[in-house]
């Protein structure tokens, strides 16, 4: 049994499009759980009217991503889900998305499996997994190294974001939930997949399962769009800032090999402090 968990806060139209794409699946999920963290744009009314079969949980607006996804996962585990998929609401699944993910899961029952992201506007592949190097603080992105003929099937990666990530329930029993106390919003998904690898689970990107995304809708992408001192501060210190120095430090201390720790921290701080103005 597969259960999909989607945390949302406003952006009603994205949630609607996402859920409609899940209704069109060749192999539908058994349950869909939406965690509505204090939306004020009519999301709850839309869900109750248009998607009565969706399980809706409610937050007060202060859950942020990690606590919201954990709330949904706990309900999914209570429903005895064999697989739990974490999904963002600003995604649109291809009609065979769930089917392709489950085919790979049946062949690799102990693996975490992410999907190939495509830009919804251009229909071009946007993210297909990465191999991260702690010493350099840089990733080798598979889309940059795989020739087009090899962009199919499963490819092993070292970490993966939680938009469209299929996780066996045995992983949660082994390593617990996402880290909501120290990583309340960003990097909790990377932290989770890094911990899973430490415990012996393999992570793949499934190039046959396609998920259409809006790259420009990410919170930090919006912060970085305008190069102002206020946005620079938010990038480094806001809970929604992708360059949040505290989050990066905690993430590194939790996951980096000891012998690479110093280089990883120095390189990471440098890239975050200077990278905002370069991209």
C-alpha cells in the first residue's frame, strides 16, 4: 500500500493541479494526505469540495515543512502504508508516475527512490539527482554527466530532495522521521536521505518516473531573485532561507565524515556568504 503525503501552505491552485494529476494516475495511490498548515486562501474549502477522498490534516501555520511532513507520515504509518511518498504541492505528476515508481520499488524494496524533475514550462529535465562531495562542497549533477541515451531507469545518488521521494516504511522504523527540531524547513530531506545511506539504504533517481515542477517557485529562489541586503540576510538566517548558516552547520555536523568536517564547513560558509551575489 502506498500513501502520498503533501504539506501545503496557501498556493491553492498548485495544490489543485497536483491533486488532479494524482487522480489521473494509471496506478492511483491508496491514500493521499494533505497537511494544510494554516492556509488562508481557501485551500481547505477547495479540498473538501473537490477532493473529498483526500485526508486533510490541519496545522496553525507554524509547522513549516518538516513538522508538517512528519504529521502526515505518522498518519500514513498508522494506516499501515508499506510505502510513503513525500510530495510538494507545486508539482504535477505524469499519468504513469506512481506506476513507474512502484515498479522500481518492487524491484528494490529497501531503496529510497526519487523522481526525475522536469521544468513544467519547458518540459526539459531539471533535476535528476546528484553525487555530493563533502570536501569541495559541490555536487556532480547526473543530468550533466549522463548522455541522453542513458537517461532512463535507476541511477544511484548520494542524497535526494523530498519532492517525489518514495520511502519504504521500514526506513522510518529504522532511522525515525525527518529532523523537525533542528531542521524545521530546509535541508531536513537531504539530512534524512544522508542518514538513510548511513544505515545501509540505497538512494536512486528513477528517470522513468517524471514529475513536472516549477523551479522558480522555491522559497529561496524568490529570496535570491532580488539582490538586496534584506534578502541576503533572509537567505542566510531566515527559516525559509536556502543558505541558512545554522541549518547548514547542523546538517554538516550530523552527516559529514569527521576527517572532512573542517573543509566542508569552511567551504560551505564561503559558498553561502558569497554565492548569493554570484547567482
